[in-house]
């Protein structure tokens, strides 16, 4: 980090070697020698404006778009630079969050793919075991035909289920549409009949309604409501058992 043991030394623009003179040995200072060393203290901050070399005199930089001295980054103020850095940090954080979500989605897709591969491997193992069991009895062709038949049946079953589901959906839609069309057609037919039907008039004599006599009704009702008086009770005749009906008293004489 120092310039004491480097290949190139730093010479300022106003360096004049003729001004350097030799000092006689007896005039040189004695004692411990102190050597002035120009050091560059490193720090963890990177200043965008001064992190590059700058030509002091007698040189011109080739045109490089990322090192253009007339660029906005070199001409912006400290506040503008701080705002730009904050904006870039916010964009970087947002991009990192988006990348985290994409990474999570990629992991989910990979796990789903692994599960599908595992299911396919299990199916292959099962089929191979079934073929081996059939091969032991000398029925390899039969086992292969059975496996092929099962796969075809499963595929046909899935296709039939899909067709049935689609048919039900379309049937519901067609029934509803047919009902609406039928209702609209009936309404239109009724409207046309109402509009086309002429008004008819009849010249026949209509029968007059029969008048009812209220007095007759009241009389009949009064007669029906009257009740007959109860009959008089018969007086019983008591006959004497001693025959005293013709007896006359002496006092009457």
C-alpha cells in the first residue's frame, strides 16, 4: 500500500529534477534516518465520482461510454447521487424479493415434477414385476397384452369421463337455452294471436236474469220457522175402589 517498494513512483506535475542537488556527506544529518513514505489508507467506502484515474496533464482518455466525463453520474450533485443510490437499492431489494418468489415457485414445480417421476417409476416397477410373474409361468406375451389392455382401458375411461362431463355441461346449457327459446316463441305466438284476432259482436237476444221476489222468500222462511204448540196433557181419572161414589151424607138431608 505504500510507494517505498513499488516499480513506479508518483511524480507530481510540477516535479523538476534540476532542483534536486547533492549534499556533501559531512553536511548530511546524522543519527537515525526518517524516511517519508506516502501511503494510501484504504477504506470500505467507494466514492463513484473519484474511484477512477484522472489525467492531470498531457494526456487524453479514449472515448469510453461508461467513463464519459459529460455523463450525468459525474455531473450530478450529492443529493441527486444519494437519491439515485436509494432508488437503486430499493429496486435491488424488490428484485431480490421477486427472485425469492420465483425461486419458491421453481422449487414447488421441481417437487411436483419429482412426485410425477416417482409415480411413473412405481408404475414401471409394478408393470415389470407383473411381467416377471407372468414370465415365470411362460406367459410373457399374455402379461404384456394384459398390461397394454389395462393402460388402454384406463385411457378410454378417462376420455369417457371427460366426454360425459362435457356432455352434461353442454346439455344443461342446451336445455336452458331451449326453454328460454320456447318461452319466447310462446309469448310471440300469443302476441300475434291477440293482435290478429278481430273483435266479434253477436246480435242474438241475451236472456234477462230472473228477478227473485224477496217477500216470497221471507214468507217461506217464516212459515218454515214456526212450530206447532204442544198438545195439552190428559188428566187421569182416579176411580175409588170402595164404591163410595153414590154415598150421600146425612148432613145434606
